[in-house]
C-alpha cells in the first residue's frame, strides 16, 4: 500500500475522531482530563450520591475535548456524565471544570458552586488563590495541581488525605 | 549377600541401630520443615500486609504521576532488613517507583497486574498486589524478600540433630552387646546335636534343653521328629517284600492281552478303508448331512452342513439340532414332524432355519430314522439343502405376476391374449364379469367360435386375421343388441403380438362398453342442434321484426317528408315536423334495440368498405347542427389537416358511434360548446406510440376508463379493402388530402362537451345497457340508455374502446382510437345540402337539383306495400324520373318485358314472388345482364345484403328510405343518357305514367338557359345552328372525358404544378370558347392557384364538381328528333 492509500484508509475509517493521527504520548489536555477523572475518586461530596457523577464544563478551553471523552467512564458503581452547561446550571454538577474564566464571572460561579457543594477545578495560574478548589499548573513540564483546602471545606467537599499529600497546598488570598 | 552370613548377634545390633537412627532423623526433619513452612507463611503474610498498605498509600501518587511521593512511600521499607526489592508499576507494566536494598535489580511486571500473586523460589519470595482505585485498576505493587533468616535457622537445627544421633548410637551398641548372649548360646548347642545325628544316623539321641521360650519349643519338636523316623524305617521293609510278589503275577496277564490287541488292530485296518470312502462321499456331497443319536443329539455333520449353517462340527456335536431353529415354525409343526417320523420312518419338507450369523434360510429337509434289529430307533439321519435363493426368486415372480394381474384385473377394459389359432391364452377379470363366463377353463384354450354366436365369432376371427396379416392395430366400434333388447356399443382395440423377429405370436385385445359415452355424445349433439335452432329462430325473428316495423316506418317517415314538401299551414307543419322527428327517434330506438340484440347474439359484423370521411362528418353536421343551434350551443367539428379523407372501414357504425356521442353531448350540455375533434395518432405504422395529441387531450379532464383499467387501444389486423361497396366510379379523381393509398391510419376521435359531466362512481355503469347514470336522467332527457352500450360494443368489434374523462358539473370527453385503412379512391364528391330542408318545396328543389342527371330516366319500382310504393314514387318523381310501379316480383317481370327501364328498385320481401327470386329471373335473361337493380329492404343485416348482392342486385337501400340516399345510389348506378336505347313511347306501363315532365327530356333544350353556360355568343357565331353547337359541346366532352382529371390532381400532388397548370389552362381556354362559364370560373380559380405555386384540394374539389356537372349537362343535351344519341354507346343496349 502506498502512503496515499494508507492516508485514505485512515481518513475513511476514522471520520468522527482523529484516532489515527494520535500519537502514543498523551497530550497535556489528556493528562489533565485523566487528573480530573481521578480527582473524583478522592473526593466526597456533602450531598447524597446519585448514580451519575456530573462533570460540567463552563466556557471553552483546550481541555474540553479530552474531558468530553471521559463521558460514560465509571467511578465505582457511578457513571461519569460530561455536560457543557450554562452558568445557572452549576447546581446540577458534581465536578465543575471552570477552565480559565473571566475574573468577575468567577466569583459568581464559585459562590454558586460552594452553595451546591460542587468540586471546582481550574486550569489557569492563580485560580486556586481565588477560591477554586483544585487548579492545574505545570512543574518541569509536568502537570501538577494546587489544592485550596479552605475552599473545599467551605463547600463541604472532602478531599482525601491521599490527594492532599500530592497537591501543593495554597490558601485563598484576601 | 554379606548380611546372610553374618551372625545373628551382629544382625540384631545392626537392626537396632538403624531403627533408632531412622526414627531420630525423621522426627528432626519433620520438625525443621514444619518450622520453615511456618516462617515462610509468616513472611508472606507480612509481605501482603506491607504491599496492601503501600498500595493504598501509593495509589494517589500513582494516578497523579507523582514519582517522588511514591518513592518516599516505598523507602519506608528499609526498616525490614529482609526486603530486597519493592516497586510500583503503572498499568502497562512499567516501573513507576522502586526501592532496592542493595541498589540493584529490575523487574517488570507483565502479567498478574490485576490479581494478587505470590512468587517463591529457593532464595526469595515475592508478592504482587494490584492497586485499585474506586474499583479501577490503576497499577500494581511488587515486594520481594530474601530467605536468609529462615535458611540460617535450618542450618543451626540440622547440626543439632546430627550430634544427638551420634550419642544415641553409642549407647544402643553397648546395651545390645550385653543382652544378646541369652539368645544365641542355646541355639549353638542344638546345632551341634543335629550335626551329630546326621553324621552317625543314630536316631536314638535326644536334645537336653528345657525352657518354655522359642528355643525350648524347637528342641522339643526335634526330639519328636527323631522318634517318628525310627518307627517308619521298620514298616518300609515289610511293604517291599509284598510288592515283589505282585509284579510277578501281573507280567503273565499282560502278555496275553498284547496278543489279543494285535489281532483286533488287523481287523480295524480293513474296515477303515470303507469308512474312509463313506467319509469322502459325505465330504463331497452338496447336501448337508446331519446324524443324531437316539436322544436326538448331533453326532456327526459334514462340510456342506458347515457351509450352509456356518457352524463348525465342534460347535454342534452333542447338541440338539433344534439349535438351528428360527422360531418360524410352530411347536405343532415339529410335533407333526416327529409323529410322521416315528410312524413312517422318514419325513420330508421345507423348514425356515437360522444360520450361525443369524440369517434366515430355507432348507429342503429329509429325515430318516435308523433302527436296530429290534426296531428301536438308534439314529436319525437328516439331509438338507439351502433353497433360500430359489424360494426368494419364486416369491418375486409371484409378486410380479400378482402386480401384473392386479393391473389387468382392475382395468376398465376387457383384455385377452390369443394365439395364432385364435385360442384364448389369457383373459382378465372384467372379461369374466362382462361375458358372464364363470370358470377359467371355460375360456382358456377355446376360440371365439366356442364362446359366442357364430356370426359374432366369425366377425371377431376375421378381425383377428386382419390384425395378424396386416400387423396393424385395429380399433372398431360395434353395436350389439342384447337379449333384453338393450343396445350396447362396444369399442374394441386389437393388436398383433410380435416376437423380436417380427413373427406373429398371436393377438391381444381390449374392449369396453361405450354405450354411455355414445349416449352422452348424442345428447350433446342434440343440445347443440337445439341451441342452433334457437339461435336461428332468434335471428329470423329479428329479421322479421326489422322488416315488419320498418315497412310502416318507411311510410310514416316518407309521407311526413312528402307532406312537409307541400305548402301547409304553420300549425300543421309543426305537427308534421314533430311526426317526422318522432318517427326518426322511434327508428333510432328500434335500431338500437336491434343492434343490441345482434351484439348479444354475436351477429353484429363490422364492414370494411371504402368511405369518405367528409361525407360522414357532413351527415353528422346536418344531424346535430340544428339541435345544437336550438340550445345555443357552440357545435363544431374540428378535423386536423392531416386526417385522410378516403378511408376503409365501417362508415355506418362509425357514424353511429359518433352520433351517439354527439347526441349525448348535446343532450347533457345546457350551455357552452360541443366539439368533435379528429386527429391522426399515427399513420402507416401499426405499432407506433401515441403522439403529443394524447397529452393535449389529457390536459382538460382527468382520464378514466370506465372499468378502471389503464387506457390502451387494441388494433385490429389490417383488413384488405373489400366489401359490398365497389370503389366509387364517379368522382374518383377528386383531390386527396394526402397520398395514403392502401395505408393505415390511427385516428383519434373525441367528443368534448361542457355539460353536466359524470361522477367517478358512475363510470362503471356508463357502458351497461339500459342504465343511465341517474334514473332521473331518463325522465329529464329521455333516451333508452342503450346508445353507449351499443357504441361500446361496436368499438370493441372495431378493436377499440372508449376513454372517458369527466369532471362532474364541468363536462366530459369521450374519445377512442380507430385504426382505419386509407384509400383515396373512397372519396366521393361532397354532397352539400341546404339547411332549410323543412321549407315547403325544399325537398322538391333539392331532389330536382341533385337528380338532374337522372331526369327523364325510367325506373321500375317493385314494392308490395302501396303506401311505400307511393313514397318511393313521389321521391323519384321529384327528381324528374319516370316511374313504373309493380306490386310484386311477378308484376315487375311482366313490366320489364313490356317496356324499357334504366333501373329497377326491388323490394326484397314481397308476396307471390319475392325480390330475390325476381332478380334471379331477370338476370337469367341475357338482355338484362347489365340492368341496374337496387334492393329496397327493411332487413338491415349484413346477411340480407349479401343475399341481395349474391342474387345479382347491384346495390342496396335500407328502409326507411332517405330520399337523398335514394338519389345518390341511382346517380351512381344509372347511366341514364347511355341507356335509353329503346323507345319508350310504345307501351304504357299502365299503372303510373309520368305526370311530371322533366326539364329537358327529349325536347329541344333551351340552350340559352342551360345552367352554367352562356351560349349566346357562340350561337351567334354559329348563326343559331343548335345542332352544330350540340356537336361542338359533345366534341368538347369527348375530348376532355378522355383526359383523366386525376392526371391533373396526380401531377399537382406530385409537386409538378406546372404540368397541372398547363392542362387546366388548356381546359380554361376551351371552356370559355364554348361558353361553359361555370366550369371556366372554377378552372380559372384552380389555374391561378396552380400558377401561384399552390395546390388547394378544396379548390380542386370545387373544380371537379363543376367539371362533372358540366359534363352531365352536356350529356343530357338532345337534338330534336334524336333518340339514340350515342356514338360512344356503352355495351348492353337492349334490343
């Protein structure tokens, strides 16, 4: 088979996704998505659990697609459901990936999330200090995360000590 | 073996030492092994515990990819000195974090990631533990420990065991050395005593040992044995002496017996030879032989027996032959057998027995009893052979014979075989049943002569002889009268039987009673005849009906027409018009009923005659223009220019269909228009497709077939141009619309109206007789409802069908396609007719004008009905014709004898002598061979017309007589000017002398007033010489009559307008010179058209009409005193 044919075949076989073009090394977005998925395992929510864990996305970001692929995975006997939401629907969520929102908007979001006991996850420098519970950062080109335990405690979200061991603790800057 | 020779003393010591040693080693080993196992188990348990703790703690660091945290967790293991290696693996088996005591070692995990697993070797043990997080496997941990701790423990304990073992050995050896003396010394004493006895053979010594242990017992037994031996020695000596004495006696006896045996052996040798012969015989015969003793146990068999039964002699000897029994014979059978055997000494029969392999077979068995001299049975000898194959063959043969016989016996035929002499060889059961013969011997071997009456038998034998000599099969049907008078029909089939060389072996025959069959056929034939009679009666009735009704109708219609011709007060005129119209309607209804009857009786036939479409359309226009005008409807006939005019088909029926459609359309349309459209679908090609005409037709109304099927027309095969109507003579040279001679055209006829329309649900009823769509319609519009049904059937006969499109309340379109032959010769000059026909005198003037060429002709009318006679006479006289009347055929013949006539109009049905017979008489006379005879008949069937034509009549006019048709037919047939060969003045025809003298008959023609001529100038030029003028005119006529006008037409149509113009130009000149002004005008018009390079058929037609008219005027000219004007006289002038 000549390369053109291979390409054609790939194109035909993988119309909806880019599976063929993917490389073995995970993208940063995929690592973050995997982290988000694993966060859910080390968190207990204040409200009684439903059969579904609702992972919500607010705004657009580079991680969206990778997060979207998490839909349908299970955590224990609960199914992960991924949904893009509008701001007012924050209450329906268990995890809220806020990405890198506008600052003004962020306060509203965090207030709503706190009341609803939603685990908030950010993906921009400084978000943890602004009250996002978990926030990604890069260290030596590796994905790490910060934990704002204070914010979690306010929302009633319990973060496992095992997770706490691994994250960098920060607190809300007034 | 060394051990065997060592002393018991040593053996005892050795046994004890080994026993003690083994016991000690086993105990020590068990203890060590148990301890090691416990330690290993404990170690593994510890490892599991540790791995679980690490798995739990390390899971988070693993999923979040935190090497540092993981390594820290693992490094806590350095408190356990025995753990050499521990690692956390990612799910794909790669090491994520590790702890190494000595800083070396790599281990990858491929399997066992998802389950707990132990690993153990001589040196190390390890534990694999999967790391699960929320039920999901995220990696694995592996911890490995060395066994140094356990191994050192084992070494220590082994040393301890060896030390203890050596000490025990020393103590045991010393103890045994002391203890064994008490056992060994008495044994040595006893052994010395035995040695002495065996050396000295002195059995009187005894062992001196007392004690109750095992050695004491041994010494006691030894002493007893010595005592026994001493006693037996004495007895032995005594027996030896007795034996020697006995041997001496026995030797003498044996010598005697030996001699006797030798003698017997010699005798045996002799008899053996005979026995061998018998055995050879037994071994060679094919029959099985079986011998039993008096207890019926087998004592001998031969090889054939083994061959048949499969049993070897060893298997049967000493057994009862019953072992062969198949169980298929009842015990009674055997009882009977034994009874016979004991009574008669022998038994024969067939028995089903069973072979060794279980197979059944049939043997043909013969048993004989062998008795001793006292008559007691000593043996039984059975001889048998295997007849199974023969039996089966017989069975098959019987079965096949039975099949064959079953076939023969169940045949409905009598069957037999005869030899060449006619003797019956075989007959079947029906033969007996039918002949009444009972026994087979009454038939077989006998001949027909033995069985049947002589006459019959001879006949049969003759048939047989014929079959044998001709070697052909023969089928006969014979009638035979039974004794009780019943008539029977018998069908007999005979055939020769031939061998492969063709030699006749005999005959075979089959016969059956076909009386019922014959009766059935007779019944059918009678029924058919009856049906035909009924059909004929119906047809006859129809013909009579038609005649009987038409005769008065003729009178009513004719007289009302004549009355209308007279000046009458307006009120009376209105009555007369209504009488005329009503009688026409009545005629229409009558025609419809007769048509329907004919269609139902399948007597309706379709003619294939030449006709001129324009004449048909002209008639239709005449028929409907008035009624459409009365209703203020826009009535039009639109004909596409390419529609051919000369056609071949049934003009009458076409007109009937179209007038029905138009009549309905006008009847059901209150306002708007009614249009008859005719267009060409295709020409020449019978398999063409519908053209765009179809589409234009469809866009107005949805098209529906009454039966709901899709519309298509079936086209009849092309029909040769033939029929009663010969090609028209006059006017044949008129113009044509297209060169379609002998071709075919598919014409689409459609009648569109803007009337009340037809609802979709009423479509199916449309073509059923006596059904108008709405019952109230009959009351509102009148009509029988037969019209469409008849038209529908007529179209079917013509190979077409209606297509109906209709919107209720908007209008309807009825259309149909017809394939018609085209024939330009069919065109006749168009008859034009005034629309104001009901004015007084209009009929007179029309008939006079039209019948002008006939003026002065003498015509004999034979008609039995006086009223009808009057009608015909008046019509003819209006055309200036002299009429003689006859009341029947006989009178007509008499009148013909007395006077000269140009034509005879002959009624077909007349008393005394009917028309057909009269014509036969007329034609029998050579002088009347060319006399024109036209039938007048009320019967309108094709057969009646055929009868007329066959009897020698020239044409046919149907009653009620239409005056126009009457004149047209006469114009075609009567060449009045050419036929007046005989003077008429001599005898008066008696009944009716001409009362009305036509314009020009035999009088000086008023040449100055000749229609279409202006002869003033030329007369002046000729100084009033009328004779000269007439001669000139005749010369002109002769000159131009020989130039076929068709030449002009042909040239013009072929595009040679110049040649056509030249001819016409020449004629124009001649006409103007002779003062034929009408002809001149017509010719000028044609001339100028041709000169302009155009050719208009209508103008040509006008010219042609005028030409004909002019010529007939010239032909009618008579000079004073001239009676036989004709130098060009045609044949057949009466003498």
